[in-house]
């Protein structure tokens, strides 16, 4: 790493803020902040940081500028009662529609057992009706009540029909923050798993990509028959 002399404090002994090592090697300091950034030698008209002398370049400003966000903590919490908490997410649109015209799929995941239900959609407006059908199925077949619905902050989950249904049935709607898919990790990981199954099935059977809906439906059957561990 090199620096022009004008960027650094001079290493001459007449400079009051110069710090010299025991071996006489000058310490390079930022002329604006006065902070030491390493040890170096002058070669020609440039200063070179000498890594052999153990120079450690530490710039707080650079570290702050390169940081993106605080890491999300890992969560090991899992619901103890089946269907008390379900994850709801939509994937799409697919670049190629299925022969039936579907471009999305919606999945519902039980937080306790990780059992998954997948349904193909032609339009995203069907999301509310699919959740209402799922709610009735759980109530009739398993004699259970959904207490909490967790989803992202997408427009398909923030609409009058779905919100009214949740309010009428006393269901709490937990929504993740915008641009924070990490908060909806169960659903996001399931997306990746489903798409891997779809690609593997299509590649293995040499089928065109327009048939991606059939492996999704197959995975739907497997997920109901055998709870998937995340």
C-alpha cells in the first residue's frame, strides 16, 4: 500500500506529532485525524507500508463504511402445539407459466411439525382465499385453531380481505420488517428446498421447464405425509 507524502504527516524529527519506533522507522499517521495507520519507509516520493515490520492498518471509518447491518441472531424457538403458528409465503412469478397458467405457488408451513402445504396460483389475488380454505381444513380435519400467522410484508398479505378474516377469527398476524427476509427464515429456506426439488425432478426426467408445477405438487404430497425437519 502506498501513500503520497501530502496525505501523511512528515516523518522528519522536526515535526512535533511524529512517532518513531525503537529502530528509527517512522510511523505513518493520517494528516487529518492524527491517527497512526502503520509503519513504513520512504522510497522515492512515496511512502510504503512495511508489512514485514508488523504494520497493522486499522481504519474505523473503513470498517463502518463496509458494514451492512448487525447480524441477525439465530433463533431456536419452535411452537410446541401443532398449527398454533403457521408460516405463509408466496414465491413467483415464474418466468415460464405452467400448462395450466400458474406462475406462483403459495406454501403454508406448520411451525411445530414443519409439515408443508403447497398450492399453485394463477394470480396473487388468490392468496387470501387459499389461507381461508387452509384454516377451514385444519379446523375440520385436525380440530385445531390457528392462533398466529407469520408472513413477510408483501402486499398480498396486507389487504382488506385477509386482514378482516384474521380479525374475525382472532388470529395474530406477525409481519417481518421490509427488506429483512432473515426474519422470515423458515419460509425462505423452504423456498430454496422446494426449488431444488423442482430442478432435480425436471433435470432427472428431461422435462421442459414449463412443468415446474408438477414437482411442486409432488413435494406438497411428500411434505404432508412426512414432516420435514428444517
